[in-house]
C-alpha cells in the first residue's frame, strides 16, 4: 500500500518566488523613500541612490521571476537549480542602503 503524495513539488518554488516579489516591493518602497529622507542632506543628489535602489528592485523582480521559471523547469525535468547571484544582489543592495543611512546620520550630526 502506497501513501498518497501530500505536497505538490511546484509549491516550494512558488513560495520562494512570492518571497522575492515581496523583497522587490520592499526595496521599491525604500528606493522611493530615499529622496524624502535624504533631501535635507543631499538635495537633488538624493535621486541618485534612489534610482539605484529602484533599479535593484526591478532587477530583483525580474531575476526572481526567471529563478522561478528555472526552478520549476528543473523540478519537472530534473535539471540544474539556480546559483546565488540573486541573494548576493539583495545583500549588496541592503549593505549600500545601510551605508547611505550611516552616511546621512554622520552628515546630519550637529557639530
């Protein structure tokens, strides 16, 4: 007697894809918020880091969708899974946002 399969192999890549979409949405929100926070210190130059973060958000969204398709194809055909470039992009973007925040704090400090 065989037990019925209780999970669908396609659900894990779908959940991961949704997580990448949420990450891209969060980066987009931060990117749109940067000029509001940094305007007093950077002025019009605050649009430069904002554009970079928004660009990274779009790249994460596109790469996440490609990653989902590749993972889904790998599950159905037994092919190779993806590499770690997308998590590296998100980690570097988060580091850049943190460096910008520290720079703004230092620049705005009295004295």
